[in-house]
């Protein structure tokens, strides 16, 4: 365990924990669905879990050359209170989570080299207190990635306001 980290005892038996872990979904998680529904309402169109791209991003917006990973704080070792190293079976968990973090770094680097903008939304950012700010930030960052040619087109399509006398 790292200094400053608090170990939390597991309240489940080994069998109960195994069953819980087996039911954790790899896609269409509640945090992913929250982000996707918000983006859809704003008119963003996307693909889900594109296998052609490194890391199989949760949300892919080709028009904006942007991918979004919606990461769980535990699985991807977010530096927040939601992440705590498990106190049991550390020989398994430390290498497992460390590999996840390294794979995230590698996939982000590959996607960036391919010309993609990579956004990461953390599960803890989608809690009631922060969800609105988080989703607005994500939408703003996506719009900033719109190619210049399309930005000019959108500006020319906007209705002209009447001049004041």
C-alpha cells in the first residue's frame, strides 16, 4: 500500500466478492450512459466502443476527431477519494490496476499520434454535485475540436440579427 493510502476491509466473503466482480459490465455502464444521453440531447452523434481504435473508446465522435473514455475511479486509479487500494489480495490487485493505468497511457498516446483528441471523464465527476459542470466542460471541449472549415460554415449558417436603428 502507498503512504497516505487507507486500507479498507472487504465486507464480503471471497465467493460474494467474486460474484460481484463477475457482474461488472465492460460497456454501457451507468456513467457512460449519462454522458452519451447528454451528448445526444445536444445533437452530438457518435459511435460506441469502436474496436478499430486503440483502447476501444467508450464514445467516438468522428466529426470532431474526439474520443471519450468514461473511466471508473477504482479500475483506472483516479487520484480521488473513490480510489482505495484493496486490503486483500494485493498481489493480484496492484499489478492489475497498474497494468490498466499503463494501458490507458499507451492508448492515449497512440490515439493522440493518430490525430484524435482524447477526453477522460471520471466516474466521480458524474456525481450530483459536479455532473452539470463536467458535462458542460465535455461539450465545450468537443466543440473546440470541430475542424476550422466546419466552424466557418456553422458561423455563416447562423441567422443574422437585425441591426438596431
